[in-house]
C-alpha cells in the first residue's frame, strides 16, 4: 500500500491539475501580451479590411492591402 488516503491522493491530483491550468493560463496571457506589443509597432492599415499591419507587409505603399485582401 502507498500509505496515502483517498483524500490525500485527491488533494494532490487537484493541486497538480490547478498547477497545469495556471501554467496554461499564464502562457496564454504571455502570448496575448506579445501580440498586443507587436500591434503597437504596426504603422499602417489595410485599405480594404482596416487590419493593422507593418509597412513591410503591405503589397503596395500607395494602396496597402494585407495578404488576405490581396
């Protein structure tokens, strides 16, 4: 026998589950923060859909279109 009660096993499983859930949530928040930081540096918008993009992503400097609208 392992020497642990069912309550102790359940508490340990819940602790591990919460740790995994918190880790996934933290990674998601970090991705969102990186996306927002990248959007802050975007300097132009698509003329068709108005999505923000970097000037080097535009197909034409006079009429900037994103890859989706091209």
